[in-house]
C-alpha cells in the first residue's frame, strides 16, 4: 500500500491535544495535513466518561481562561457557547499542614491571619524583598523558594503548588523550565515582591503568572478534542501506528513515514508529538547520541486518578465546598491531593451529591501504578478518612491509570531542550512538541502548537 504520490505539507505523529491543535491551526492556514494516531480514539489523556450523572475526567479537569491561543482555538471550533467556568464557591483552596486542612490565603490581609504558616514563617516571607539575586544557571524550584521566602513557606506553599501542577518533587525540578516567569521576575526586578507590585496594574496575578479561571465544557474536556477530530475529518487517521520515519535531505519533501500496515507517506514537514520514549524510537537513528540521551532523560512517572462519588451531600466531616486540597511532601500521606469536582463544576454531579477526584503516584510514589483497583480504593478511603474525617462507602468508583504520566522538567531540562532544538534544526521540517518540552498544561500545549503550525515550511 502506498500514498507516496500524495505529498502533504505536514504529517503529525500523535493525536493528543498537541497533535490535533497543530494540525487544526495548520489546516486553518491552508496547509494540507495528516494526523497519525496509533489508538482507536484521538485526544490522548483528555477523555471524559459520564456515568449516573457524574463526570469522570481521565486527564485534565479543565484549563485556565487566560491564554489567548486556547480561547482562539475554542472560537474557531465554535465552542464558545459550550464553555463552563468554575463556580465562585470553588475559590477556597486547602493545603494539608500537620494533618489539618488549612485555607490557602489569597490576599495579603488573609496571609497575615492565616494559619497555613507559623508566625516565624510569615515573617521570613516578608524578608523576600531584601534577599539578593541568585546566580545559579539552573536552580531547583525548592532551592529557589527556600532562598527567597524561607524553608517553611517553600516546603508548604511551593511544594504544594509543584504537587498540583507536576505531581513532582520540588527539589528535582528546574525553576527556569517549570516556572520561567518566577525566574524572570527575580532577574528583572531582583525580588518577587517588587515584580508583583510593578506588574499589579498591568495584569494582576502572582509569581506563577497572571491568574485565570478554571474552565471546561458542558460535556467535559473531551468536547474539545472531539470537535478537533471532527474538524480534521479524513485528515485524522486512527489505528495508524508508525513503524519508521525516513529523511532525505535532497528531496523537496524530505519526510517519508512508514506505517505498520505497509503504507508509505511523504511530507514537507514532520511534527512529532508523542511522548519522549516513542519519539526516541522514531528518531533514534536520525538524532545524534546527545539528543537521544536528552529524550531519554525526561522522566514520565506514572499517575493514577481515583474517582469516588457519593449520593449524599455531606459524606465526610470536613465541608466539601471549595476547590480541593493538596498534600505537601512533608506530610506523611500517600495521596497528592483531591479535587472537589462537584463544587468546582456543579453541573458535573447530580444535585445533593459529592464527586471527588484523588490523584496518586507521580514522582513521589510511582509504585502505586502497580496496585490493584481494590488496593487503590482502600488506600484512598484510608487517606480521605484521615484527612476529611469519616469513611463513607462510595456509590461510584472509577480508576484511571496513566503509566506515562506528567513529564518532569528536572534539573538540566533547559540544556536538554537546547540539544533537541539543535538536533531538530539539522533535519529540515522536523518539529518536536507536546507536554514533555515547554509546558505540561493544556494551554501550553495549544500555545506551542500554534507556533509550530505557523513555522511549517
């Protein structure tokens, strides 16, 4: 079987949010594209399952509405009227501190009366404007936070933030790769406090960037990927695993892609959006050893999502109004945190019920991926009992496993990206994109996808 006579502007390997978005933006700009997805369903980790009126998300719960590329994509797809913003009742967020859930302060006055830090910890945070700039070329998130706001705030507030975004270890992650705006604020203003004061009138927000509201769709996040897949139509091929890629520099269409079924495809550009291990398999013979090593050095520890639903308005002693809670690594617990989904998006659970989404694993406890469903449920019930009080029997349980979870931008990640960019530049029309490189969130994937689409030759 051959398709060599039909040269396309671009072949995209991988039908997750990155691959679908690259193809859509490129197609919208008039380029001929083809997306190859090895699975029977597009969307990658974005998948929504509804059961008995409960919305169970496999992957991202939503996206922040503060990135223009995502909002543009939603508009182009005609999905604006389907957007649902998080309820104002979900504003309260909690951190587990010394076994007790404590509200995260969202304003300076709230910070001073909050019990999330000790008095000594608060006073140390106030010293931040007087801390000199750092000079490390690649500093860990935890080291940066300890240096600027003190050990306690770093190990409680910042560690919890890293847990919520990366399911990772703050002492292992590169600041400039994970939270580049924080690094830039220190370089530019010498202090996070001075930077926030200078930027307050411009955009608001905090050290991690301007704030936004968590947003989803009426039928969940899969609406986005389903609409992308529908828009691409025959330009998306499912059940099409790639066996090999070939490069011929002298050709006007240098990329030839061989599928497992024998199909041969050619294109001017090749966009690889699959996780690093698969990218390494496809590009290993084309990349120099240092680039192959860079791909292999990007960890993807497994993540497990356990959904528990209760047909009761108050199955635990602790109130379940708010966004949910995160568990810093200094706490002796075996979960990373829990979202109060019924409170965030009330339409995702029947009225008078509770829908919880508990995250486990990541870089802190990758071994949980091997636990049985029964073992995971027992673990989650034990942890929720200790944290929320009570051990209600859930009426619905769903377990979603991600053997390749959230990529970890560990120390050395900026160097790896430079190596990969150099290797890609030597192969005309090759692009690497996806959540393993420049941002793990849906917004980051879409923003990078638009850049890639605009760069196609």
